[in-house]
């Protein structure tokens, strides 16, 4: 009988899928490459492969595809939502391209995919921000996503405020 994947394996493959989704969204933004082409490229040539000396972890392909496709499909709804969470005078189209891709992917997860707890989503994307930025950007990501999550998933935060404990689950 085949072994069931451990929760940590699934969480790790989802983390890799999130990172790959941010990279794919960035690539689409910078080059204009088509959704299907970028998804096929990542699935065929990056997941679990070594590219230019960097080892890519195995990523959950279906989750990756759902994130990238979902952001593209929902972008017109996500961007104004994110604009409202940014500091006064800032708009999403003014932020760094990687940061924009990261915020869009996170916003998609927070607003559409309620199978992952909001705090897990926030932590995952703050970690991704640390992989790309050494300045204040991870703090910006944390602040923007926290405000968005408290608006879009208020019930998760209300439960913890009244003592039911933090929602836990797989990332």
C-alpha cells in the first residue's frame, strides 16, 4: 500500500506552489507570456528541477495552476481591493512588479480560497516577500494582507478574539 503524504510534505509543496505562482505572475507581467504557456513551462521545466543553479522544490501543480489562473481571472476585482489596503496615495500599479504579483496571489487566496486559514496565507506570503526583498516590503505585505484578511475573513479573527483559539490547518 502506498504511503499517504505527510501534512508537512503537502504544506511544503503548497509553499513551493505559492512561490512559483508569484514568479509566474511576474513573468507574465514582464513578458506578456500567455497563462497556458507559463503554467506549462513551470510544470515541465521548473518543479523539482535545477535551473541556473537554483533548485526548485516539487510544487503542488493543481494548487499552482489554481493560483495563477485565479489571479488572472479575478484581477479586475482583486486590484481595487488591494488599492484600498495600500497606504494613502499608493496604487497597486505603482508598486514593484514582484510585490504586485505577490499581493495579487495572496489576495486571491484570502478572498476566494477559504480552505487555508488567513493567518497561514499571510505568513506564507510574508515569507515569500523575505525571499525577494530585504527592506520594508515584507512589513508592507504583512500590513496589507492583515487589513484585507480582517475585512474579508472577519469571522476567523473574531473567533480568536473571543478565546476560541487560532484556526489551524494545512498551508
